[in-house]
C-alpha cells in the first residue's frame, strides 16, 4: 500500500496494541497513528486486580510491546494524547490543541471507565477506583498489613481486590446490593460459591446491603454508612460497581450506538464503512449466538483486533469466538466460556463444596449456553464444543463426572 495512506487507532489499551500488530502482520505498510490517553505504553488490564496487587508482576510484565517495537514497526505512538472529536465526513480526528489528523480507515478501541455512582463522599481522599495502572498504584499503596478496606460492589474487580487484600493481611468488608456476588454474570447459585469462598477467607461479606454515604473526616474517607443505619469503618474505600463503555466519540460522530455500545457487524465494522470498533465498546453481531454481544472481557481485546484489521485491509472476516473470561481468587482458579443471559437452569458437575467442579448454564431446551470450570483444567475444549453444537443434552448425564462430556455431543 502507498505510504501516504494512514490508519488511525483511538485507544491505547490491549486492543489498540493488538490492532497495530495485526495491521503490520497483515502486510499494511502505510502510516499508523495510535492515540493513547495514558502516559504508559499499552498494557493488559487483568493483572491490575490480580498479579500486580499480589506482588507477582510489575507493569513491564504485562506491557504488550516495548517502545522499541513501536519504533521498529514505524508506528506513530502518541502517549498522553486525547482525541477530542471524530469527523467521519472529513475522515479526520481533532485534538485538543486544534490540530487534526486525517485517516483512510479508523479503529475505535476506547475501552471503558469505572462507573462512579452518585454516593455522597465519593470524591473524598482514600476513595479508590480501579481501571488504570495509576489507579492500581494508588490502591496498592494502601493495602498494608493490618489496615482495613471497604469494597462497594461484589463483581469481578471487587472480589479480586478483596482476595489480594486479604492475602496481604488487610481486613476487608465487601457490601453488595444483590442476594449473592456476581449475580449479573453467573446467577445466584454459582454466585453463592464465591460468597462462601470469601467468607472462608475472612471477608465480612454483606449482601442485600445499600450504601447511604461514604463517611469522611477532614476530607478523607473513613468508611461506609449503610442505609439500615449500620456503619463500616475503613482506612480506604474501593468503589467497584461496574464499567461504562467510552462511546462518547462514537455518539458525537453520529455512529450507530445501542445495546450499551457501538453497533458493529460480525466483521466489527460500524455504521460508517471506514470505521471499526473493538473491545469493551463493540456491540457485535455474533453469527453463532444469533444476536448482538457486548462484553467487557480481556479475550475480546486480545482477539477482536485481528478481525477488524482484516476488514480495514479489505479482507473478509467474522468474529466468531465465544465470550471468555477468567479469575483467580485465593485457591480458586476459574474459566468461563459462553453467553447465558436467558438461562433456565444451572447444572453442577463435580464437588462444589471443595470448589472442584464444572457448572453449565442451560436454556429451556437443555442446550448448553455457557460453562465454568473451577479448579479443573482439562474440560474447556469440550465445554466449547457443547456450546457450539447447540445440542440438547441429558442434564443427569451432564452432572455425572463419570460420563464423558464428549459423548454428550452424540
């Protein structure tokens, strides 16, 4: 391709970095400009609430590529650079200083931000959110042995931070409005597994609990006041109540937005044929699952960019990977694959009490929509095959550890 052709990528996370790799690997020799709002080189986010807080990894261990790589691959990497506007009609992006950069094709990989609920006191010192490396550094500094942490929200981030904090000798209280942790992702039955896990490790887990305000003294958070009048004393507070996709640029540009994100087809192309979107913001048509899927999972940021890059290069492609995520908390390691928003029942296979099992989410026709393996590591391919087969299964055989999963495919 001619050197005068420029592709622009907005978003300096894993998805943006992987898009650059895919374009160069796909033979694109034109100009690439990557805008990253953070001052850090693009990095992976899962370690922020896992290995980094556990003291097992430093930033360099989960940085996607070093600075030499971008130089060697002739990438115009702009760190600490925010795009203020997107003008599809002119094929240009605007920067806060008034300059513009033109593009032939553009990829939105803007990710998401921590939700910040309107809780009184949420802006006080010692109130933390976890989305960026700088957030993790700040949180890491307060997780000292003998200190106390109050976590608002029992989702993945809240529970992973709670586990890391407990393993560092921090007293942890987690408050959650739902009946169990992770209800939105797993439902109540599987959520109870994580409730027991954290209570077994000394977390004060308070369910169906509403936060009235974050208490402060001298502008610093000192804990939580609950709606029932009780209080939680804490040296620091983590608010972990989900993420909000960064779709503002897409909305301003007039791109089709809905289902919580930017609407894209199976090739990850938006309503503008020269703009693609990947990662947290992409509400993508899924050929297998028969609808739009938008998930805030590491696997999307890792794998979707290759499909989008192919489309930008004029090559056919569809994103057909099943949604996937994982977690590590204390002695529990887990992988989840599939998508089960309308499941009818959950079938457990193995020893739930010992946290060595596989869980399956089924629809009304006993077809497997999703599966979760907990401390069992040789079944993921079989679970994926069951989901892709769309085959009705016998729930009793599915629950029987002696019955091979592969034989359920018929």
